[in-house]
């Protein structure tokens, strides 16, 4: 059988409106991310003071868990699917690629800058209260770790119009080039032993997965026979397992995240096949009132939840240590039976507090964007400034000073996407 990737002659059914089944899948992914990070928070109190550590580090249970909980590949596939449909809708109404990118910069950076500001104030307050500087540094480091997603997602969304145009011209060639580039990066990293080379896959791996989302948006994957999709998923998992047994990739899929490896492309392929197989049951479930309410809540607040769940978890960790220090309560050691017994209430509190914060701040994601600039240069500058703000926190760690600098860069990015500033008049067209 020869499988070709071709753009559809007619729009898919979901192109007319939101695909609630896909929205439900994305909402489930968001909850899994929060729970995964929640289980990694380890807090103990020693005679020397509180200790904050990664509770999953060096454990036997975490690697198998990542085979279920590593959903980032699927998240980028869904991002490509939803982004392709949104951009195509915009094109049909006369929108431009520049307007699309400007809107994405606005929606991602506005809620992020508030988070940066609150974290800066919190870190300053901790230092002023006499909290040990090393603990404050660790808190800033832990907060910044998940921000890689914000940077990569901003990059993928900024390149989406160009890569979707390439997909529409030559879908198979475009995705194969990205996959080949990701494989070449892995090979060079393995041959040289220089892990920094792998950072190139922060682009190639996630862009390839976004491209797979374009294929799904075309309806090409769903058009395959069920048996074919099952086979694709099984083969992807088998190749992944064999590569791990052979020592090519770590069996811990979280380790394959930093830097990303081709293993995540195999994970994404299997997850996409499974998602395609589950489209009908997901769509049916998404129409139930309770499920629809959950999906709608998360969909309207996806980025807010992602940005705030880590500050919530850090606050919970700090509160646990404070209670233990003031009352003499002994906190269970991570991975101990007592620790596992406390995880259910820990998860419930984490999800509840994150939901409360997301409910209170959801307006930031829905905030109306001012008229965007038509300047290609300004939009490019905005993307680069936004990326610089996030990378600063990732590379230097989050402190009061770096957070202030990141906020300044982010505000400059938002200023560049507004119409009215002098600059080139050339318009970035819609493909």
C-alpha cells in the first residue's frame, strides 16, 4: 500500500467550528502535566532545614510512569492540528500570516508577564523575610524549568504559517526533512558526546510533531483504515522499545525531553495513531455536560494553567515545610509508603488551587488584542524579544533581576506587535 500525504479538496468537518473531542484530549494532557509535576515535588525537613528535591530522581517507578505521562509530543501534534485549522479560517476571511503570529505572541506573552511579575515579587518577599538565599535560588530554578514549553510553543506558532504553506506544497517532503534533521542532530550528539548539540532538536523535534498535526488536520490520518493506524502505532512503540533495549534512548521518556530526541517522534506517532482511533469516543464523551464543562474550563485557560501550576506547587511545598518547622510534624520521605498515601490529597489540592488561580486570571488569555502591525520586521522582532525573555529565565535562572529583565523584554515584544509604530510597510501575507 502506498500512503500519500495530500491536502484535502474540501474542509474537514471540524474546520467549521471547534473540535470538542480534540479539545478534550488537550484538556486531559494539561491535567496530566500538572499531576506529573506534582508527583515530582519532594519536601523533607532535616536538622539543617527544609530540603526541596525532585521526588522522582533515581527512583524505579518514574521511568515506567513516563510511558503514560509523557504527553508533550501529543500536545504539539494537537497544537499543529488546532493551529492549522485556526490559520486556515483566518486566511478565508482575509487575515494575514502576520496577524496570526502577532495574535499568538499576544496570547502567550500577556499571561506570562503577569506570572513573571508575581514570581519576582514573591522571590523578593522571601529574601526580605530572611529565607535562605539558596532555597530562594532553588525555587526560582524549579519555577523556570517548565518554561521551555512556552519558548518552544512560541517558536512553533511563529513558524506555523510558513511551515503550513510548505506542508500544503509538499507535505511528505516537509515532514521528512524535519524528521531527518532531528535524526541528524541525535547522531551528531551521540558521535561527539556534546549534549549541547541536542538543543537544536528543541526546534526540529517539536516542529516535526507540529507538522504531524497538519497531516491530521488534513484528514489524512483519519482516512487510513483502522488496521493501518493500529499497525503504525504498534510499530512506533516496538521501534521505541527496541531502541531503548539497545541503549540508543533512555527508557525514561522524561530524560528524552531535555534535550529532545527522536524517541519523542516515535512517541508522538504512536499517540497520534491512538488519538485518531479514539476520535469518535472522545467526541461522544465531550458532549456530556460535565465533560463539556471541564473541557471548556481548561480550553479557555490552557496557558494560564500551564504558567501557574508550578508557582502553586512551589507555594504548597513551601507551606508544607513551614508547617513541619513550626509544628514539628514529620514529612514522609519521598517514595515511602506514607508519602504515596499523601499523594491523593496532594494532587487534589494542587489541581484545586491551580483551577482557582486559572479561574481568577482567565481574562488575560481572552484579553482583546489591539490592532496588529503590518510590519514583518516588527513581528519578527516581537518573536525574538519574547523568546529572549523566556530563554533568559531558563538559562540564568529566575531571580528578581532576571524576572524584571524578562518582563522588560516581553513588554517590548508586545509593543512591537501593535500597529502605529514606524517601520517597514511590507505585509506578511497569508501563504
